[in-house]
C-alpha cells in the first residue's frame, strides 16, 4: 500500500471539505463552476471539492472561485 496523498500546501482549505487539484492534462471534460457559473474548459487546470465523506457530491471549481469560497468560509 502506498502512502496517502499529501495535502497541497498552496490549496485553500475549507473546514468540512476535501479538495484536490486537477492538472490541465487530466482535465478531459468541460464542467460548470458552481461559484461563478462559467465553464471550466477541457484542458484547464482547476480543483475538485466535496463535503467530507460525500465524494458523490464533488464539484469542479475554478481555483480562483474556490479561493473566494474558502475565504467566505462556505462553498
């Protein structure tokens, strides 16, 4: 078994949520950011976040939008 992934020190944390980066080369589909409502285009790096333990509720966010949500204290 491998080690668990290490948290990204540059990725904003929001209590109660798990968050991971999606690098551009892994972004293979378009998504709609739940914060701004704009499209995250295929090939655009972004983040995916979900309430702890509820990975089925994951959403794809622009990094900037996720930073704003984490600063507000809610997603």
